[in-house]
């Protein structure tokens, strides 16, 4: 775009108009282009960062991904680096925190069905790798002594920690509670009176790493040392506040193991944790590992953790129950509470099917989608309800809601859907396949076209790319009773053989216990 000779005052006025328009209209193409030009010409670093941040926040507040999001957070990082170079490290840490909160805003990566980070992780996180302040944040502090093997003659002392989310820990807790060679403790850092204040916000953790914080160091040491002195191994589920907190002190000879799920991969926590103090990092899928290493290259550096891919542990034998008579024409969707699950995609498939045969219905299992979280979520929720209303009026959709008896709910389901835009593994889909429902899996857009994703996790015959393809697969699979029954048996056999929980449990024995629990 041509840039006429405009005074600084004129630029300020133009920028104000652009920012105002970006906060008022859904598609401010001209305003975004003008803002890019103005920001490029702005010579005052603080004013430039404020201008871009204000515009970005205006778009995010509306529930849209700003066109200049990377430019905006990079401008804030530039200011952080200037403060850091001037010796004002606390101010630099505050600016870095602001940049992280902007870069990884949930609207940009979780609530819109797409993510600039997932699209090109190396490019999106490039400003963080180039920032001097961010380098100070991720500086490898290591440990004074290497992790040691557990003492012989006694059980392995295993501490499993999380921050208010134990959703995926059940099978592991059950296994190690019953193992006489393991002494198990469970720690919820978000409920611990000493640890909760230390892991309550990213700003304090950033300030501690960048500027130093003696009071925080002493408090973290006092709160964590008893746990570290007791444990041979600490396993932290979710790479969020709890995992980051454990990397803020030298773990001594205790081994630290962290499991990372897809939610964290799209957030700032992996950029805040000190992975030189993590011995092993576990991903639940290969495509998730690829995304994280591309976004956080230090994971693959020599002083980084050992990387493992271990699937979720899901006991599947309890899903082997006989199907109800009408299951053949019943679609199932387990989990609809997030925009990422994209239940509207399922409704579109259902509408296409009902044009051919009104016997097709959809059952949804789990907490329903709500409107809270962001403007993007609210907008999606409104559109979902508009799609859902006519189908519910026809009796075509039944929302079962949260239930303790998912195997029972799946007895009524003959076709199990995965309509998500992203998944790390999708337990609900695999549970459905184990129950004998025919799987129909959308090629998750966040990972479509990448080396690994839904296409490498599941059989090719399960994968579709559009609602029309999904409807075609379902019509073919359910064309007659014999065909459908053959496919249900095939799906159940594949799920039981491929995701036998004994395999990931043996992997965890190897990683957590050094193989002592293998049998």
C-alpha cells in the first residue's frame, strides 16, 4: 500500500480510526491494512506496541483472530527487550507476560476452529525465539546432580501431581495403588495451601525466571522440597502451572516426568517451563509431539528431556456390550462441550443423512456446549443452537448429557463420530469403536496435511474430509444389517488390539519405574 508523507500527528489520527473500526465491524479489511502500514512507520516502540495491542485486543474481544497478531506480540517483545537491555528486568518480565497473554489468547487458538500456531508453529513462535527477554525466560538452569535410581530394597516412591485436572489419571492411579513395589502419593497443587499461591499466575513465574525473585525462590523451595526429598519420581500431568512450578527449583536427584496434552500445546506454558529440569516428556500422539517440537525447538536440544509418545490408558473391555435394535441408524458424538469438538459438523452430517432416510438420529454424550469463555464461543454456540433447533423439533437429536455409564449410552450408537478440528487422541471415538460402533473420523483440520494426524492414527477407511464424505461412508456402512454388523465387529477388534491398555501401562512402567513394574 502506498504511504504518503503524513505527520506523526496524522498517523496517530489514522491509527485511532483504524483501531476504532476494528472494534466495531466484523471484517475490517481496510482498517487492518491501514493499521499495518501505520505500525510499520511508527518510530516510538512503546506507542507502536500499544497501538497494535489495542487493535488486537479489540478483535479478540469480538471473537476474531487479529490479522496482525504476530506483529502485535512481537512489538511488545521488542519493548520487553529494550527494558531488559536497560537493566529493568521486572519491567521486561511484565512486558513479556503481556506478549505471551496476547500471543496465546484462547480466541486465536482454541475457540475459532483454526489457529495460526497450528498452521505454522515455527513461524508463529519465531518472535519468541528471537527475543532476548524470552531467551532469559527459557534459560536452561539444569540441576546440580543427575537423577538417581530409587534405593534398592524398598518400593519406588512415586508422586503424581496435577493442577485441578485428574481426568486422565484414573487408570494410572489404580495401577500404582495396587502395585506393592510402588508407594504412591497424589498432589493437587491447586488445592495445596502452600503451592496454590506459587502457581496461581503466569506473571509471577515469568518474573521469577527473568528478573529473579528471592522471596518466591525461598517459598517455592520450602513448599516443594519435602515432596522432592520424599519422591524418587514426580509425574506431573498437564504441562501447565504445576509442571512449571516444579521446574522453578532444582529437583535434586528426583526424576521429573511431565505429560503434555493438546490444550497446553496451543498455550504459553511450554514456553515458560524449564525443560532442562524435566527428564522425560510424554505426548499422547505423534502429531502432538511434532507440533510441540516445531513450536518449542528447545525440546529437541541436547539438554532437553527425553521425548516419548504414549497413548492414553483407556480400559476398553467394559465397552463390549450388545447393541440395541435401532443402533444401526444412530450416530453418536461423545464430548460436545468445546468449540474444538465442532458439533455443528455432526449436525450437517445428520441433515445430509436425513435427506436420504429419516431414520437417522444423533445422540450426544457429555456436558453440552456453553456460551461462556469468549465472544467466539458465544457466536459458535448461537449458531449451534440455530442448527440444533429444527432437528430437535423433529426428534432427530437426543442430548444425553453427562453420564457415569458411557458404555450403556454407546449401546444405542451404531456409528461413532469424531468431528473435531483438533484432538490429541480422542478417547471418546476409540471408546465408541471398542463398543462396536462404526467409526467416521474427520481429518482433523489442525493436523490435516501434516506428517501425522488422524490419517496416521486411524485406518484410512475411517477418515473423511467433508460432511458429504461422512454421509456417504455412513450410508454405505449401514446400507444393510449384514454390512453394518461386519464393520462393527471389525471396528471393535481393531480398537481392542490397537489400544489395549496393557501396552501404554507397560510404557509408563518403563518411564516412571525404570521397567520395575513390567510383567
